[in-house]
C-alpha cells in the first residue's frame, strides 16, 4: 500500500555501497518520474543516471550531506550510494520547474522503496563543479541529485513534542543516537490541520 511505502521512505544517507544498482533499475525509476504529473504537461525534466563507481565518486564529491548533523561529513567509503540520478530542468522547454522535480523525485524514491532500496534527495550540490565534471550544457539547470542504494541505516519517525510555539526550529531537527539510528521528528497530524469543514 502507498501508506506503507511513504512511511518507509525516509531520507537514507548510509548504504551498502557494494550492493549494485543496475542501469535497468535506474531507468525504471526514471520511467516512474516520466509518468508523474507535470505542470501544463510540459515535461521539462531530463536525467543523468550513474551506477558506475568512478562517476559516482565524482558526483559524491559535489554533495553536502545531513546539514543538521554538523560533525558528520557524509557517508564513509563503503557506505556511499551505489547509484545516482541527477535531475535537470531543460530551460528551452520551460524557464521554471515549479514542483515538477519534487514530484518526480518522490515518485522515484517510492519506486526505490518498493524494490527494497532507499534514497535521498540532495539539494546541497556544488552545481558549478558538477556541471564541469559532467560537461552539462548551459541550457540545463541542475535541480536535485537523488542518491540510491540498499539502506544500511535505520530511520525512526518520532512525534514533535509541542506545537505551542511558532519557533520550533530545534524540535524538527533530525538526529542520530550513539547506535547510529537516525531519528526524524514529524509534527502531529492535529498540529498541521488548521480547520475542518
């Protein structure tokens, strides 16, 4: 069921790097994005796929991981993603990409979870370096990088304690315990519904 996939679909940042993800799997995930909604049905998104260790290392060098966990530089060798999908916006088709790439990214991540994989949408990207390393033409805007692999970490969702303050920045920060379990605070359903008619 979709609810089960969504509950399992947490941002994963540590993987079994040696567990290969093949090109067919990546293409199947992009096909899910292709079939997803697109504003005005313009379909301006394009993709670069990698399951090649050398190319993956280049992509990895352009990414920042887990901004709330300040003392962690990202996954160590052996825990890095086995594959990546770079989402690009074709500026000849459209100058803006609205929420298309979020919808596409979510579709791909849900598809990955269905296959026993996990992923992470990464927006903290050194776009200039990535463009240069992959000779990405200027008409393509680099929107997101999706990391994909077999999940190595456990992620637990916990309820945010209170909604009494508008300044809840500390309450929503994800964190790790000393066993490496990744905790993701989520606001309670009744705290996000303003009114019901």
